[in-house]
């Protein structure tokens, strides 16, 4: 085993990636699988998962799909049961399902508030409860990676409910890291900057893109594979063994800018 494999390798680990049919979490799932983890792609569409699973298998990794609805606690409980029956345990949980909307503040409906908060925040509460309870029974603990956002660090215009939902995720992550630190469960937030994906393309108008580039020292968007390195650090039981409660920011310097 090479030095890097010893530090970052995930052979023998089981990773559940909620939102793994999406752009960003799909690449994170790819990285986890190629590092050796048996990876469970979780979403609603098996068709979307099929392409990702094919890529993982082509690279020599192992992955399978399980359908689940993150808005339904019973569905998450069933998901855990399926994974335990198939793989025997869960070492890594990635909470990456999310929705967004550019609705002007005074036009945001109650339905939109509830939908975004439920998928982006309450679903992570539920998944951390369901999977955290299992990890607490394991001597090896586990790693939970919650997908945050730079809008969770400071509010972004035009995405009011999304920003509020992600700020709550950042807070929850730190609280759980404190709660479960002695139990061997590490809980961290991975914070992507601007990575074009399905949920945010609708808000990336020309003037918005220009504003983002003017505030990003690297002067470009992120590419989804650029999240893999941070994912492996947070997931790896050796490399990340003393890392919990942090916000791992991958944003091309966006959060370092002030004026």
C-alpha cells in the first residue's frame, strides 16, 4: 500500500451519497468509489444514476443505486435498511440533496419556503438522525459530510430562502460535531463556491456571472471534480481523523474577497 493510499484510501469503507445523481455529488461519489469505497448512489432517478455507476465501474470501483425521498423519514429509514442488508454498514454519509430558487423576496410563497427548507435543511436533520444512530453503534464511528454553501457563510442576493437554509446546515454541522466528537463520528461541511449545476443555472444570468467573476480571484467557475480532494480528506479515516466541525471551503477565493 502506498503512502497516499494509506492516508486517503477508502478500501473496505461504505459510502452513502444522498444526491449522488446530481452534478456535484455525482463527482464526489466518483471520487469516493475510485478511492476504494463501496458507494451507494441515492436519488429518485435510477436512469440518472446509471451513467454515474457505469463510470465508476469502468474505473474499477463498485457502486449501486437505491431510490429514496429525503423529505420522508420512513424512506430514509428504508434506505439505511437496504444498505445494511447489502453492504453491512455505513462509514461515510454525504448529504447533498438541494434545491434553489431566484424568487424576489416579497414574492416568495409559503410553499417555496417550506419546500426549500425541507429539502435543504430538514432532510439533513433527518438523515443525520437516521444514519447517525447507526454510526453510534459502530466502534469505528463514521464521517458525515454535509453540503453547505458560501451563501451559508454570508447571504447572497436573490437566493433568500436558499441562503437561510444553508446557514442552518452550517450551524447543525458544528453542533453535531460537538455532540458526537467523543463517539468517533466526524461531522463537517463541504462548502462549494460557484460550480454550475442543475439547481443554480437558473440564477446565473450574464450580470450575475460578471459579478461572480469580479469577486473570484481565480476568475472562473469551479469544475465538479475539484471537490474530490476535499471530499477524500473529510471522508478518509486516517487523513481526516482529527478533522471535525469545520467548513471546508472550495471556492476559488470567493470568500477571501471583501471589496
